[in-house]
């Protein structure tokens, strides 16, 4: 008996055997049970996920003579003929090789004939998007009002290429890529039944390379078994299928994080000598840093395809690098991808990119700069001589008119009869500097005009660029939050802009609303400006 490849041997024969397409199979089973069959179906989705298999099962289910509704028996003559492809009433047509108007005219001529021995005549057209526009037009009328004994099932990997006039006449089902875990589980079932010894890590390598296609996974497994026999080793899988060794990817990401440019150059030399595609390696490196970043953002979600050992190493590298550095690395790779894609010397570009990445760790992100500045300020403040009096960071509760301690009403100056409205302003600025250095530097040139139970009025200073600082609702809300926290009551800031707006000076040109908040904060802290270079 001739050998039958695994993809054909393990092809689903009933709806329950279809993996990962429950949203399609359950709908079709209910439609058969309730006798709500459409006259035309369109199955779209990636390759190897079960479109044609489901079309055959549907044809068997509606023509089965002995089985229950929606469950073909797989034993009657009709089921056997459909499975073997010899049924006169179920015709599979390749849309790529029968794409002209003449073939469709012939099909239209045959549609009027009654089934030879089954209940329905079923036409399965694979890769239907390959039909020519005249062929689609010739099919329209028949597709809209077919005879009651005819069903059409179209399958395609590119649904967007099917004319909307055809789509509107079909019930459309979109097939999904099969999840990695389900592919691995099905491969385990196949290897167990076939007596193949292979580790789960080896099946993960095969399933990952299949990219969501069960047929591809079965074909790759078949290829591996043809070389290794019934005992498969992980190292052999990579050699046979040309899969890039994941250890090289992890070694590369580790070397970049450690800043070892020498090791990176050695790795590039190795992958070049192994014959790996440079651009494929770059894609894998981008995926690696994406996985490391996701590992920190959603560590419990299965958003990546890794073995248990790989996941442990990925978590170690991710925690060591941190989110800021991983974002820098990933953004750098994304921005430089185009340079590599269109280069005639991809190895040279790859080496340049990796060397640059090794030194990216020497640069801090803007958030890190702010944190380090605040940390330094706290250390300097804590190092003041013990005899020096520390500034109060809050206003103590005052006595009310009856002499008892009550809610704070205004500043201490107001309670004691003083007329100076600025008392307590320095304490507030000191408190503010521990919360937001940028906000503190803005307000140090401003003045406290009036403080009441419900409002605090502050007037802009001499710096024209800072007068519109609180026009941003987020900055205003931040100030209101700190006011409530300091004064211990619900208080609303009132911003007063003194005098007419003056033309912006040079420093005001650095205040760009398009800049990210961390960059703008640094400009505020250092009163800096962004200068235009010769290439700007």
C-alpha cells in the first residue's frame, strides 16, 4: 500500500475533528440541524487552516444517507465517494487553473441537472479569487438564484480580491490561524498514534515554524520523520528545516544588553557562515525584543511561542534590561529595518546596527534623567548640617474665631491679622519641588495673589513663555491635585496672567506642544532650548 502523508492521513473527516475553527463548525452544524442552509458559502483565511476540509465535511453532512443531521457517518457510499474525490455530485474545481469565462459557462450549463445519487449537487471552488472578472460576472446570476438542489462553497486565501457582488451573495466565514497550543496538542496526538518519539520542545519548534497552519505543521513533521526515523532529536529539527537556532537569538539579545560589540560581530560571522538569511535573522531579533517587552507588560499572557527553558531565559533578560531600555532597543530596530531591507550589503548594515545598539545602553531615557535629578536633590537635601532648620512642608491648622482648632481658613498670615498674602508660598514651592521639579521651576517666578477657603490665586511671572503653561488641562489638573494635597482641603487654583503677552524669546521656541512630556519637563527644569541643526 503506498505511503500516505500525515496531512492527508490525518485530514478531518467530521466537524469535531477540525482544530481551532469552532466558530465556523458550530454555526454550520446548527444550520444543518435547523435546515437553514444557504445556497452559497465563502470560506476565507490563511493557508492550511481547514477551509477545503470543512467544505468537504459540509458536503458529506448534507448528503449523508445514514448519519445523524450535521454528523456524517463516514460509512455510507456517499461519504466514501466524497472522501475519495470520486463523487459525481460533489465537484472540486481549482480556481487557479479553471479561471476563464468558458469554464464558468460550462459550470452554469451543468447546474440545471439533478444530482445523480445524492440530495444536493455541491460545487467547491478553491482559490476562487483567481477567477477573471468576466468569469465572476458570468457566475453572478446563477449564484444569486441557483436551483434548489445546488450548493456553492468557495474557498480563498485572499477574500479581499473577491468582488463585492460575489461576497454579497454568499455567507462568509473567516477562518483563523490555529493557536500554537492547539497545534502542539494535535501534533502530540499524531506522534503518539504513529509511535514517534519527540520532545515537546521539538514539537514547539515545528509548530512555531508552521505559523498557524496545521497542514504546514503536519508537513514539517513528516519531513523531519523522513530523516530521523521514529526517534527525533531537537538539534536535528533545526538542521533539517533550516530553522534558526533560538540559542543564537538569545545570545544576541544578551550580548546587546551587555554592550558586547565584539560578541555581536562574532554572532554575525556565525550566522553568515551558517547560511542564515540576514534579513530573516533581523526579523527574529525584532520578535525577540518584542517578546522580552511583552514579558514585562503581560507576563501571564501567552502572547509568545517559547519553550519552558526559553521562557525562563527571556524573563531573566527582560527583568535585567527593564522596560525603558527594551523600548529603546525595539524602537531602534523598527526604525532601522528599512535600511536593512533595501541594502545591497545587509551584513554590513546589520553589524552597524548591532554595534550601535550595544552603546544605546550608555544613554538614559528622559524619565531616567528626571528620576536621577530628583534622587540627587533628595540626597543633597538630606546632607544638610544638623543645626540647619528644615523648611516646613505644610501649614499647621489654625484656631478659628472661637479659639478651637478647626478647618484651615486661608494662610497663617490671614489668621494672625497680617496682610502679607505670600506667607506660606515658599513652603508650598518646597513641597511642590519634592513632587514635580518641572512644575516647581515654573512657579518659582510666579506670585501668590490671594488665598481663600476655596481658591488660590497665582499670577504669572516675568517669563512670557511660562504664562501659558497651565493652558494644558493636564498641567492644570496636576497643579490642582498638589494644592489639595498641601492645603488639606478642596481648593481650586485660579491662574492670573499679568500684562499683555509679549513675543516669545529664544527660549520660548523650545516649547513645542508636539514634544513628549518627559522632554518638555527637562526643558522646564534646565530652562533649555532646542536648537535647529544644519540638517533640520
